[in-house]
C-alpha cells in the first residue's frame, strides 16, 4: 500500500507509519546531539504520544536515561484505516528506548477515567516502583467525568467577537475565520476539560497510592502569548482553562509539600502540533513567528523546546528556574520585544496573496506534515507500506 497524505482543513486524516518512525528518530537524534543531563529516572507522561508530551518523553529518556510510562488515547489499525500517528509514535518510541535498555510502557485509554488511573498505578507499582516526575500534557476536546457526564471544550473568545485570516492547510490558503464570544457555560466546560482538575486528580491518586517518590516534581504545559493573540488565546475559553491550571499548580504544590515535592507550570512557545493547528487564526501568528524567529536564529521545535525545559530550566545546574509567579518561562524567546515588534509589523499586512512571502508558512506546513509522518527526509514515500506487519505491532 502506498500512502498519500489526506489533510482536511487543519486536520490530518491519516498518517505514514514509516514516516512517523523517521520523525521519532529525528527527535531522538536531536536530543542526543544536545548531550546528556542529570534528570529524573522514572517518569509518568500523560499525553505521551504526540506534540509536547512525546517530545518530553524523548528528551527525558534519551537525554537523562529515564524509564517512562506513557499514557495516550490513540487508534490502532482497523477496517477504518491504519490508525493514528500517535499509535505508531508510541511503538517506535518504545522500540528505540528498549534498544537502549530503558523501560518504556504505553497505556492506551482515557486518561480522564478512574479506571485508567488505577491501571497506571498498578503499572507503576509493578514496573517502576514510584515516579520522580509527572508530565501533564493532555490536549482534548472532550472529557468524560468520573460520573459519566460528557463535557466538551470550545475554542471561542470572550467579550467582543474576533475575526481575522486563518490558515487552511488543505488548500494552502488563508480563509476568514471568526471566534464568537463564549457563553458562561462554554467557559466553564472548557475549564473542566482543559483546566487543572484532572491534573490534581492524578496527583492525588498517585500520592494516595504511594507512587510518588520523595522530592517528586510535576509539570503541566501552558501558553500565554503576546497581547496581539489575547483575543484568540489568553482572553479566550482556553485562556480561562490555563488560568485554572496555573491556580491548580499551587494547590498541588501544597499537597506535595509533605513529600518535599513541587508542582510547576511551564509556559511554552507557540508550536505546530495537532492541537494548536486547530485553534482559529492562531496558525497565521505562528507562521509569522516562525519566520521571524528563524531569521534571528532563535527558533525551536517541540523537541528543542522540551530538551531545554528539562536540561536547563528544571534539572539544570540552577534547579527549577521560574519567574515571580512560579511559572517556568519557555516563551522567553517568543516574547522578546524585538521578536514581537517584528511580528506585529507583519501581521496587519497579511493577505492570501502574500502570506508565503511574509512568514514561514512553508516551514509550518512542513512541521505539520512531519507530525503525521509525511515529507520526512530519508523516507521513500514511493515504496509500498507493509500493512500486515504494521498490524502486528503493539504499543
Ligand atoms: P497534542 O494533540 O499533540 O497531544 C495531546 C496528547 O494528549 C496526545 O498524546 C493524545 O493522545 C493525548 N490525549 C488526548 N486526550 C486523551 C485522553 N482522553 N486520554 C489519554 N490521552 C489523551 O497536543 P500538544 O500541543 O502537545 O498539547 C499538550 C499540552 O501543551 C496542552 O495542554 C497544550 O495546551 C499545551 N501547549 C501547547 C502549545 C502549542 O503551541 N502546541 C503551546 C503551549 C502549551
Ligand atoms: Na502532548
């Protein structure tokens, strides 16, 4: 079978499993090139199969020799298709980690459920004993609460409606997109799905089960961004959820005090992932930002960002490096006033006719394709993929 990319709007409908292997290997090589650091030895990663969670796992295993339990919600091969990129990322990561003698366990299922929490606890007890770090990197549009109620997050603004050019990756063009103001229920629901409640439930359950090692740390990922994106993010429903996440870090931090542990939020740079490509209008900012940051030599992809987080800002010579609000600022380069004024000068000029000349939309597109295993260097996309042997692989 020859696999061609199927992109719909800003969503990939398929993946190239062999390309996904090349993408995982590329990230491993990047971490190895950056050199080893003294990090945590046993790590639980929630949302381990793609984006920041996968990059975190790779940075910790191949940079600090960590054994990991990774949790994700992914589709394997079925009559509906070959399965999701994250399914294969889990497989290729485990194979590579095991080759280096590391433990790498994948649990596939709903991380919001008590059943999966119990499964994870059993698995930690049996195979890792305890964990030294819990990375919380879930991104989801839906959370099924422990009582069975389904809650959906929305990507809307608050206050005034907001509109602007958005990116259509399928047609490689810009389209007008608008965000309407959310209702109070929509804000509340988005906080329920993407806020800190589930993170706290995880840490509580792990602590009660004695799965957290003395001095344990936990980190969740957030975004703030520059003022120009506030209507899209910080003052949007997702921004409310992140505010809740930040507040929850303080609650968890108190809870962990008896173990000498700490809870942190890392405020990251905007990057192309499955989740971020889906936020209206934001990808246009992202394309402009990528152009400016590459031009100035300060661009980072997911893997460089996560490698720097752990090696320099959490487990480096100065321990955890945080600001006055206890936030770890990985968005330092993005928010550099020189970078932001360059982006702000370009943004109002963007049209469907000139966007490629103004920003690095080719680079953005390349990153998006690579997330799904397409357009990776060294992969022969003309060669048929052996579906039968892929179907035998288990996460
Ligand atoms: P992603 O879509 O690449 O990864 C999401 C992960 O969550 C996947 O591993 C997926 O399998 C897992 N997942 C989703 N629902 C699940 C469920 N019910 N049970 C188990 N696993 C589930 O997203 P990305 O971008 O890596 O996002 C991770 C975190 O980083 C999010 O909190 C996001 O807000 C944050 N972040 C992202 C930024 C970006 O630019 N992409 C910037 C700053 C923060
Ligand atoms: Na992730």
